[in-house]
C-alpha cells in the first residue's frame, strides 16, 4: 500500500541540511509510516549551490527566496536550517502560511523571539518541532526510559559537558557561510547556544526544570578576521561557558562547554546519579550507555557498559543485529520518524517549540548570570 | 550533470539484502561517482516477500526465478545474497550472462567451487567482488594505510577473534530462512565460514599469506530441531573454531571464533604487533583504532585511542564532522563506492573472487586440520 | 652503613594512622635515605586501642596525652592524624616544642587557624608538611613534570571532581570515632575540606593560583543520629559542593565533590586542557595517565593511556618492573621519602603548612560563596 | 599477645627475593596470624650483594652456600628464589633437612624433576608451596569464588595471554644474573615456563584439568651475546608460544605468550565464557574484574567493571577503603598470609608442589607439541 506524501521544503543547505535530507531519504526504508517525505524544494540565496544540493539529494526544485517557498501550495512542511538569526522571521511567516515547521536548534536568538515563535505556531495550530536530535540517540532514549521506570530513585546529581577543540587556532576567521557559528550576529551566542543548548535540552527532558543558575563565560581569542569583511573584528561569542544550577527535583547540576578542550572533538557527556542507580553517556561512543545498579550483588557490582544495539532497545529493532552499531545520522532519522508518527497520531513529537523555549530560558539566564556575576532565576 | 545508471539485480532479501540495498540508495548522496545504482529488480522464490522488499527499497520489479533475472537485458550487475550453497550456481550463470557480480561472503562452500567461480568470472571478464565489508570500516582501512606506510616494521604477531553468544540456547532451531547459517547443508560450515572468514580476509589483506594452520572445532549442542522438517537433527556445523598459523612474513597468528562467548554480540577484534608499533581494532567500537607507537617519548608512551572521524581519515571526508561517528552500514556504502569507482577506472575493487578464494583456502585448511588433528598447509 | 634515626611520635590511630605507619615501615626498604623512621610512640586517649595499634605496627611505647608525647625528648617528628578540630592546638604546641610536624589534611578548620599554625612553625623553624598525598601518586607527579616541561602550552581549562557514594543511606549516623568526618564540629566542613581540599591542592600545584570562586553546597540528609549522643541532630556538613573559578593564568576551573554519586567509591579525577596537549587522571586507576598530544600525526592522534610503571617515571625506579602497578598506599611512602630527603637537603618537602594554607583559603572562599551566593575572591 | 616466630631462610636476592621479603615484612601489619615471619638469613654466592640485601631488608645474617643455610637449626622455612635450574637440588636437600619450602615458579625444569621434588616434600611431610602469586590478586580470587558459586554455569571457553615487549631489541644479551630468563640452561624454556606457566596455573585452578594441547613456538632472535661468555650464542628459549587445548570439562582453551607484543608490558589477561555469565581480568588493571551476567534485564545488560576494593571482596578487608587500590606486591603478602594460616590449620596453602606439577605437565606437553607439531596429551 502506498504512503501519503509529506512535501518538504528545506531552507539552507549546510551541514544540517545534509543531515536532515539524509534522514528524509532513509526513514521510509527503515520505518513503517503513513507518510513519506518528498523532497519538494530546497531554498538558498546562492542558486548554483542550491541546485547542486538539490541534484545531490533529489530535491525536485530550487528557490532562492524563502518567502517564495512559503508561498507554494505544494509544500507541507518547512525545515529551517539557516543561521540562528533567521529562525524567527521564517518561522513566523511559515506559521502564518500554515506550514508544519521543523526548526534547527537553538530555537531562537533569545527568549523573546522564542516566545513569539511559540505563540505563532500555536495560534496557527501547525505541528512544530526543534532538532534537538540527541534525544533520539538510542542510548539517550534508553536513559529516559530507565528514568521513567524509576530505576534511579531520587536524583542527587546531573552533570553534563560538551567539549570541542576546533577553534584554538587564532588564525581561524569568524563569520561567513562556513563559520557563522563564531559570529555573534548570526549565532546569538557561542558555545552556550550551539553546544550547551543540547546539554540543557537533554537535561530538562531527563531531569526536569532548572530553577536558577550561576555561570561564567570566557572568550579566549578576543579578535578574529571576519570572513565577509576581511577585517579583524572583536569576537562577540563565548568560547567557553560553565554553569552550576539547581533542579526543581532538588538535584544539583553542573554544565560546561568549550571549544578549547584539546583532544575532544565533540565530547558531549552526561551523568545522572540517583539513590539506586546511575547513568552515564558519551557522544564519542554514542552506541553505549553506562549504567550502575546498586542493587547488584555487592561483589559483582560495577558500572555496566551496555552496547545499545539489541532489538528491544529504543529504535534498534529497525536497524541491524546485536553488536552492529549505528551512528550520528540515525538520530535524525529517528526524529523524522517520530515527527511523522506524531502527525498520524495527532500528537506532537517532542521537543516542540514550546519545549525548546525552556532551553532558551536557561540559555538566557546563563548568559545573564555570566554577565552580571549573579545567580539568576530561570 | 547526470550520472550513468548501473542497473542492479538483487538475489535474496534477507539481512544482507537490506544492507546492500541501503548502500545502493545512499552512495550517490555522499560519493561523487560516474555511475548511479538503479534498483532494477529483486529476485526471490517467495513472490510476496520479494514484492514487500521491492516496495520498501524501491526496486522497480520482482522476479521469482534467478535465471529469469539473469536473462534480462536491463540488469548490469547481479548481487548474490543467497545462502552459501547457491553462490556457485548463480555466479557461474551470471558470468556466462556477462553480468558484473557482487557476491556475499564466503565466496563458496569450498575451494573447488571457488576455483570454478574464479575461472568463470575471469573467462567472462566481468567485474566481480565479494562482500568482505570490514575492509571498508574506516578504522580498518586506516590500519591498512599505516601498515603500508611501514609504521609497524617487522610484524611478529597477528591475533583475531570473532565472538558471539546468540546460539547458546539448546532451544534454538536450525535451518530455514532465518537460521540457515546453523544448517550445514546451506552454510557449508559454522563459525568458520560465517565469522572466521571475515577475520581471515582482513588478515590476508593486512598481513599477507598464511602458510599452515593447526585448528580445533567444537559443536557444543549436538542436535537441534530443524525449522523445515520439525525434527531433531544432528548439528553439522562448527559452533566454535580456533586455529594457530604462521604467516609467510614470519609472524605468528592466532584466530578464534565462537557463538558461545556469553557477553559478546559481534566482537570482531584484531591486533597486530610490529617491531615499532602495534594496532588493535574492535567491531563493537568500530569507529576507533588503537595504536601504540614505540617512538613516542617514553614517559608519555601509551596506547592511543584514535577516534576515526576526521576528514583526513579514510572515507571520512564524505560524512559528518570530527567526533560524529558512522556505523556498521557505512562499510557497505564504501564498498559500493569503490566498486563503482573501479568500473570507471577499469580496476577491480578488492576483494575480487580471486582474492576471496585465498580466504576459502585457509577456511578449508582449518576445517581439514580440525578434522584430522594435524597441521595443514594452506 | 647504618642510617640515622628519625623518631616518630604518632597522634591518632585511625585510617590515616595506618597509612602513615605503613609508609614509615616501608620507606627504608625501597628508598636509600640518610634517616630511618623509628616508630617511637603512638598517642591516643584510648590506651587499649593505642596499645593494640602499637603492637601491630611496632611502636615502642604508648601515650594517652599528646602533651606528654610532645614533652618527650626522644621524639623528633610529630605526625598529627587527629580529627581536624585538633590540628591547630597540637601543631602550635609541637612547634613550640621544636618538633618537626607532619599534619593530616586539611591543614585547619579555617584560614585563621591555618595562618596561626604557619606562623608557629615558621617562627620555630621546624620542618613541616601536610599530607596531601595525591601529589605523590606517580601519574600525578608525572603530570606536574609534563606541565613544567611546557608540553601543554597555554592552559584553558582545569576540571576536577571527587565523587563518592558512601553516605546515601539516611540510616548512617554521624560523629564518633568512625564517622567524625560527618560531624561539622570535628571536621569543620563536609566534602569541601575532606575531598575538594585534595582537588584544590593538586590544582594549585599544577595550575597555579585561583582568583575567585562561585560555589554551591547541599546537605541532602538534613538530620542524622549522632554516634556519641544517640540523638537525632542537624547535619552541619556539606554533602556536596561544586564551584567554578578563574585561575590567575587565565584558565577556567570547575570543581565538584559529593558523597552521593552512586557508583563512585573514591573517584578523584582531574583534566587539564592546554593549547598543545591535554592530561587526565583518575584515582580509580591511579597507575594510568591519559595524555593527548596535538602534535601527533593527525591520522594516529588520540588519547594515550600511559601505564605509569616504567623505571623512568616518577618514583617507579624504586618498585617493580614495567607493567606491575603500585597502589594507594605508595603515595604515602613517597611523601615520607621526600620529607626525609628534604631534611637531608635542608629544603622542605611540599606541601608545607604555608602551601596548604593556600588550599585553605580557597576552601574558605568556596564555603563563603556557597553561603552568600556571591562570587568571592580567594 | 606475641606471635610465634617463623624463621625464614631466603635463597637468592633478585626481583623475587625483593617481592617475597616485602611480603614477609608487611604481612604482620595487615593480617592477624599465629606466626610472624622472621628474616633470619639470606643466602647468595656473592657475599657483598647478599649483605647489602640483608641490610636493606633486615635479614639477621648472610650465607654464601645454600647447604650451610639448610644446615642451620634456626631456619624453619626455606624460600627458593634462584634460577629454575637450581630448584630441584635445593628443594630435595631442604626436604631432607625437614624445612618448609616456598619455591618460586615454575616448580622445575621439567616433569621428571618436579615429580622427584613432590615425592621429596611429601615423604618429608613438610609444608610446601609454589609462588604462583596471581591466584591471590583479589580480583582473581574473586573470579574463583564466582566460579565456585556456580554463577557461570557450564563453561565453553577459556582464553589467556601473557604479552610483553621487552626483548624485541636484538642488542639485548642473554644470560647472567639479570637476564638468566633468556638463557635456556638456567630457565629451561622461554615464555612457556616464565609466563604461560602463570596462565596455566590460573587456568587449572579456575577451570580444571587440561586434556591435550597443540602448540607452536618461535624464537624471533636466533642469536644473542651471552652476558657471561661475551660471545654470540644460539638462543635456546622460545620467544613466543601459543597453544590450543581441551579441558576435561569440555571447554576449549586458547593460550598465547610472547615478549614481542609491542605496547604490552606485562599484559596477563584471561577470560572465561560460561552459559550464564562471563569473567575477564587483566593484570595491567589488576584491581578490576570484568563480569557479564546474562540474567540482568536485557536493556541494561552489559559488561560490569568491578572495582575490587571493597571490604567484602577477597583480602580487601585487610587494606584500605573502597576505591583505593592495592598493587602487584600485595599478591605476595596474601600468599604468605595463606601459607602461615595453612601452618596453623594444618592444611597446606595452594598451590603445593603437587598442584604446581600439574602446570609443569602442561608446559612439557606444550613444548613437546611445538617440537613435533602434533597434539599431545597432558
């Protein structure tokens, strides 16, 4: 029986454009869903690059103006993969045009924008989702399941870090297509919005709300050449950010992110310590979950390294056989699958814009705390 | 610019049929090649299942007789994903029909069959390849590169194992579509052809020829119900196999495989010890390579865990960014890419049937040695 | 040639009393020193227990009043292994008596006490040292050596944690001989003085001074039965403490300690990220040092696990052969060896009281910051 | 209450002489035993070195002729730490003199010698023990306990290796005091008696008798300068040895040892796969035991890394607190403790000469099999 089409309009063609396109292409081969994503159009200002991208991924058409894309009747869902500073404007227009919206993270440049975007999609009543993809790494989803089952008991500690090392060289420029994440005007912030936002999203999902934060940030390289102007300009982003917090469940949180941790490429880690059990995870080995269960016999009690590749683990019945790992890109496939299933079920896939706004609130509080050297309520 | 079609006829729709189909679908999105695989037809005796498979993967048509598939003019390449006992007959016919052939491993039930198959494809002059996919795990390809650069110096030791634990239960039946690997008539052997063949293929590629072997095998569960007959029948396969060997370069080899190693799902490991450096790899963390370099300063000398995700590592410029791992399925994508590139270049991608015959020779010697309790020359 | 005696008077017989006694007994077998520790007397209020301890370790005599011990002419050095609230008084008297002093950590209950103690030993001109033993774990000493050689370049980040899980049960009492660490009157603080003090001492040694801190503390179990009174009493210590800081070299620090991290027995970890290299260490595998060197060839660059057991590594020429690890207790042997060598050389072994006072200053700032929810200068 | 003396006469002062002396010195501080070892005399041909050794460890006297040592009435127990070729003669004389005997491993140069030694000690009725110290590493003792409790169920596989890399250089001489292990006349064999003997002893203890073996050996460096003669001489030892075997319980064994595995200092590893659980251990992290329990809930099933430092684990109530590891030397302390307890109980501590003879039988069969390229019964 043939599937119903879900016509996708993609805005942007960068790293995330590739990751999402791959997910749209693959999801139907591995998940049995009512709708099938159709790559209807890709939109970018640079027509030649957009056309190359369309050819590579099989998009049927190209647009160079996102308003033109939104005006098309044959687009059901818009995928916003632009730099952060364009999320708001496009999302508001897409909601007004009645499109479903899948938006890259972070939701917005700040809470005010985010609140506006939430109201827009909720008023329009359109399905909406933000690409916090790490929720759908099977080991992370399994962590959520273990927590929901109550295996950990009362939670005492949550700690997370996202460590990279790719901006240590002072020769690296900022801005432009490749390096907009280093340009505060395009990105809004540095590691806080880019990396910590992931850590915060996962934390809120797994451990509930954050009450207040105390943060510090640092910009190690103060000036960099800007790719667009060719001139040395002040660096406005945070190169590193650390914060402490208290969760509403009484647990303590510590978070840290940097792009100056030599030796770590994309080391997103988290650990949760509960009364009865603990969990730890590491993006560099995303197919494993570490688990400690205090109820084990004492002489054989130890951290278990769970190879999350069995069919009874989240999403893993769709892939290969035990022992054979999947990778980074699969988290996006899972998220598309859940988004589509959500459409069928009439239940939105998380995180919605509203869910993602909570992360934005924490990010804003973190940046404010770092600026004024005070504890800030979220 | 549009690509030339490479029309694929797939025979079989099991686990490997899925893995190969996924590779054909994805390769064009990530590799810039002259030819694009077109999923022209899938062939299986069970028409309904074949049709479901075709629908899922986008095969344009279905055949229920592989001879009919071979007779079609619109098929360029045949992919043999059947149980081992059908490889020979199909391959001989496909060669005669002038088709390119991609054949699942092991090449054949024994050396005699394999030799016949080699002669057939070589007489026909058709591109041919065997799916020893682990050569294209980037960490393994990197190991080959390091060896070719001479970083290890004289090799002293090669050790490999492939450990699983999925047949420990005596309740598990043998035979039939799902469990033909446990049926000696369909599989030819047990872990030797299924698992050790992978270890041997990699070893021959990395460390050269094997001279002689001393082996032992064991069948722990002597009888199992047969899925097709419903009757308890003798188990004819080897549940476990270990062998020692000498390589022509003077190094010593030890190999072991079993499906009775509780705790290991698909733990393919190898380690190579050279005069100057050593290498180790593990399928359960396939995106890492362990490397020890004796020329490091003595106080900071240690095994390095290399996270094989950077753009200057084999195949990794095609995927994501440093720190973000790929998985099992990507090895097949790489192999398709190399096969297609080989067509363009007029140079066959390895391992060819002839390459794979060398592995078959070792497997036969291993099984003979285990039977007669003697050292056997390969 | 016979060695000169160094007559030791030990005050206390608990866990640390054992660790130090073992060190005094062993040091002469493994280190070639001018002085040999002689176990002259042990002092404790409970005479029977003191006598048992003396018999076990070979102390020649027993005292029940530490003032009597200090009055003896045949004691050269006093080792203070009492609860923290007695350090000051004993140290002041010992200095006045002209004894060398080896004092357990933390130095004192607070900075004021510590300052007084420093002045006392400096006025008296007696050799003095505090038992921050982790500096003498060979892997940690090696880290210091690598830093001093400039291998890491500019430092960006320092992070440390000391995680335990032994006080999670609400049934555990506080106070008394076994559990004085949970009694704020005896210990002064909870994890801050007990565990974080170790982390801070190492950090100051490896990475220099700390400028300011922002901290939070928590007491998860608010009341516990007191071992001495048998009554439920308020718990005055911090069960957990986390803080952020800036070092004077411009690097950022994050520190955390708790006794509520299920699964961790005594997991003291630190990591240092520099421009050119990074270092990490873990007390649970104290014989290993992790090292990442960015100058390695890019395709074989990775974290190295250095097994710190070779003869060219700190202290390891004194023990066994490569591959054979030493353990926790050896750090005390090394510290005694360095203390004795310091006497011969007329150069004090670190950390002196003055060195340890710096740690006390950070601890006080941390506790103050947690209390007033402000950044505090050290 | 004072302990009874156990007067020790040590023969030899090399690496093992140090390890044993340390054990005699420490055991009384940590174990509550009826007897206390008294270091009565050390014997070696080189009087000066013997005297230095005696001074260092506190031996009361020195002998230069082991027959003189045996003739002394004030020696209760003789500890044989000589090269292997002297074990037999000394042991026979010691038994005749009615001394208890603690003999370094391997027991003897071959089975014939070993049988003679067993008969001598059994006729004389003297307590006797061989220093296969790894049985007393707490993690290994725990493995034995888990096996005895039946946690693993039917055993399918046993694999062990002992890998080193210290003889790769062709410049290394053979023979003499420091390198007698490379001289076949003093050592009897190479890695087989030195390293594999440890693996075999543990295996027999944990997994029962071995029926038959198929082995291969290699000598990579064929000639070396001899330290005593200064001349280039043929190397008579095995540099590497691997063997396969069948145990009487039906499990398969694989063993390998070498001194040419670049990157491994003293990597003794073993793994046991049972129907219900598996165990693995590694000398480089000797304080950990890996354990996999198939009865765990499937979604949280994984290898556990057990940090063997808790008080309810073998021997660990004698040492420090959870999380604080002990090292290599402690295995000797435990063995002395068990030997002394055995005297009190009238029950010999294992392994006795008779136990160690079983290992010798396997070693002899291994060497014979390697020589004649046949399976050999043990």
